[in-house]
């Protein structure tokens, strides 16, 4: 059965059916979101939205900022886990943290995060001897951690409160709960599958050994904590009345985030907002929009600015080191990884 699935996937890739299907899905999601957003925002009083932002207590903004910071801190373990999993333990945590923070914050804002985030990661990790294939494996394992966490949060959240998802997908609660149990069963089956024996995906140099059972549970835990902090930041900023509870807001937030990813629009712009407005229809629209704008400022814009500054400083420092003449150093210095590899190759070839 697995071989049949592999052949089917290979055929779809060869005919570029998956790519075309992805483009069609993205366009459809964006089109529906624009239609919904247009009707939801009709009659919105801009002054009331601004007033809602001004009336937000500084304590709420600070608490939301703290949760966003904790969420991005958790994101650093995506890269730490992935880099260790492919056997590059020599890369220090500070490099994992820089690569994860900058790649995710830039990818979230620019869109097409697989490519933009991958380019940022390659720029950082290549200085430590990792090649494009290594970076692709890191992106794959980090993405796997993200999706496993999403599956766990959605499965458990919708099973507990199926009405929350019904606000977005308009399906009856019993069907949502059935789908949630299906997600949980699939997640448990995957954990058992990788626990029984080593599992490998890909072929040739692109081969990736999937994390085993215990490490997969760690992946799921990292994903849950990350999404939990992000949902808490959103929960702090949405209106207090009516108080729908954290689980409802978390399920709608994660669902809206996934729809935003499916659209590939920068920051899920339009799609995320439409899903939140539809899912939290009980709340005052102006107050909800004010909270969502503050969340975008804290989760998207501020990290993006910080990432650009960090990468700029890094490029300046790296450029200065490359221009420094070798004789300027009085004592012995450690060779950068990629330079040491080049010297060894030249020595082996008799040059």
C-alpha cells in the first residue's frame, strides 16, 4: 500500500498536478476570504477601531507581547531539533535561534515561507558547513514539527469543543467532532508507525530519517507549546465580552492561521482576518479588529523589523571579517568551518 502511495505521489509530481492544485487552492481561499472580508467590513467605523486600540490597557499589550516572545523562543527549538536530527550537532544553539527567528518572522511577512524562510536559513547555516540539501532537510523537519503540533491542537480542541470549528467551516458539531477524532487517530497511528522501527522518506541525498517515537512526542509537545503561546497572545487582545473561553479562541485562531498558510498570502493577510471575524462573530467587530491589528503589530511587524536589523548587522560583521587582512591577527585563530574544509580538500589534491 505504501509503495502504491509513493507511485501515486511520484506521478502527481511528474505531471505537476500537486503544484497546480496548490495554486488553485490558494486562489480559491484568497477569493473566498476577500468576498467574506468585504461583507464583514461593510459599515465598520474606523474611528471606533482606533478607539478600541487606544482603550486597550498597556498591561494587556505587555502580556500579549510576553506571550509572543515566548512563542518565538519556542520556535528556536524547531531548528535546534531539526539540525540535531540530521547530525549537525556542531552548530551552536545561538545559530539555531537566529536562523529560526529570522526565517520565520521574514517568511510570515513576505509569504511563500518555504522559499523565503529557506533562503534565510541557507544564508546562515552555509557559514557552518551545511549545504542546500541539509537546509532542505531542516525545513522539512521543522515543518513536520509545526504540522504535528497543529494536528494535536486542532484534534484535541475540536473534539472538546466542536462548535468552535463549526463557526468557520459551517459543518455540524457532530461531524467536526468525528473529524477531530480522525485527526487524533491518525496522529497516534503516525507515532506508533515511527516508534516500531526507523522510517525513512526521500531517496538518494535527499533521504531523511524520521524521528522515532519519543522524539516525535517531543516534536508534538514543541508544536503545542508554540501554538499555545500564540493563541494566548490573541486571547489577551480580543474583547472580554462575551467571554468565549480560551479553548474556543485557540481553535478558531489555529484554524484561521492554517487557512492563512494555505493561501500563501503575506502574513495570511485577508484570509486570517476573515476567518477570525467569521469564527468570533459574537464579538464586537470594531473591538475585535482593534485586537487583531495589535496582534499583527506584535507578532508580525515587530519581529520582522528586528529580524531585518539582526540580518543587516550580521552581514556587516561577516563582511568586515572577510575584508580583514590575515596578517592583522597576531595569534593563531580558528578557521571557519567552510574555510577549513576548503583547505583540507586542497591538501588532499596535492595543491
